[in-house]
C-alpha cells in the first residue's frame, strides 16, 4: 500500500475534515501495524527507537532509495 496515494484518495473522497483526519489516523495505524508485523525485531525496541526507524524507512521509500 502506498501511504501517500491512499491519503490523497481519502482527501478527495471526504468533504468532512474530521472524518478525513480519523480515516488518515486509521490508515497510519494500519501502516504501522504492517511494518511491525513485517519486522518483529522492531517490536522489541523502545517506542522512540521504533518511531525513528520507521521514519527513516518512510524517508527512504519517498526518496526511492
């Protein structure tokens, strides 16, 4: 799933900003859950380390590296 494309689709489909925000948060939670299940070694790390590693992965995905 491409997070950015899905977020753009949600923005186009929803007129209510509160509904859009809730759906976007659910999408981010699903993305986080998928990444955690794909990398069990991340689940054992402290939350701030997980967040930093996930942020790095998102930046690499966006840069295409």
